[in-house]
């Protein structure tokens, strides 16, 4: 699933093209991607002006002159400014200058309109690149395993499996460490690791480990710098011992048992 760096990359690649454009017409073909009445959604969007395109957590939030359009890419969703519509194109936005396509083979993504901020977005926690260390440390005061906590979107918005694993490794923290037992020093190391890794991943266009691309169809490059994610059995970049994989919060979790301590 695209995480914060991937979604931020998509937003940056479409914002300049979409802001100020008017939606002439739309068409949607998936009851999963666009639940509810597709005809009503099409009517609501016709003639609307796009005022801004921003990211909130893993969501793309498109502010219109009336209402808000929210896009979640799910597992395989893509927003593309170029290319032709095909079998897996489940959303077409015809603009007064160009068009935007939404592709999603597995149809786990969502395109939804709401009069204001959607509840799923309103419930999100702070942005990792905006939260202060003081607030971050205060939010750690709970008896929860660190990997599970980092995946909790109400704790921080935008982190997923890839960047939780990479951040914990960079901070030397075991995924099963209990959050409220972290010392101030270790908490600050994790805080800085999260911010540094997310910033660098955005600079490299995110991680393309399956079919993720930005709105121009370009792949990201941060997967070339993964230290633990997807490297089960391979030598740790720090100590040379094998990377292990366990299940935490129902998610495959990669870590180095030597370098990461509880």
C-alpha cells in the first residue's frame, strides 16, 4: 500500500496540473472504488473547480469550490495524468485542460465526495513531519508494541509497513519494544529516524516495490535503500547477521535481532 512518501510524491506530481482546473465531466465504473451512487457522484463533480490538492496521511485531499474529493490509493491505485484508459481504469476526470485517470486492478482504493472533511481523514493523528518531539514523546505513553503503534493512523498519519520497519531499524528499536518504556534518548532517536527516512524517501520519489508509480508513470527509488524491509534472510547492513521476519499486528515485520533492542 502506498504510504506517506508515495502519496506525497503523487500529490506533488498532480497538484500543479490540477489546481485551478475545472472538472467538465467524470465517469466511474467500480462499486468498490466509488461506493454509493456513481450517478450522484458524477453530478456533484460536474463543473466544480479544483482549489487545492494536498496530502493528509495516506489520503489525497482535493478541495473543490463545493465539497471535498478524497482519494485513497488502497493497494494498487494510481492517479495518472498521462496514458490511455484501460481495463483497470475505474475513474476518468475530464478537465477543461487535460484529464486525470484512476487505475486500480484490485479495487481496494476509494474515491469519495463529502461536503466537508471526511471522518476518515478527521480521525487521523498528527503528521510525522510536523509533530514536535514533545508531543511525539507524550503520545508514546501507552503500553503498546512499537510496530503496532507506528501502524496506528490515529497515533501518526501516513506510516505503514515499509517506513515503520525502516524507522525502527534506524533507531535501533525492536518492533516488539513497549512504547511507554522508551527512554527520552531512544524516543528522540526514533523521532529523528522517522523524519529523516520519510524526507529522504520523498526526495527519491517513494518506494516502488510492486506497481507504484507517480502521476507521470515514473517509479520511485527508495526501495534501493531499504535496510530491513523485504530483506528476510539477507545480511544486516550494520552487523552482517540475517534479517528476520515476524508477524506484528497482523503485518509482516522485518528487523535485525542483533541491532534492534527491546
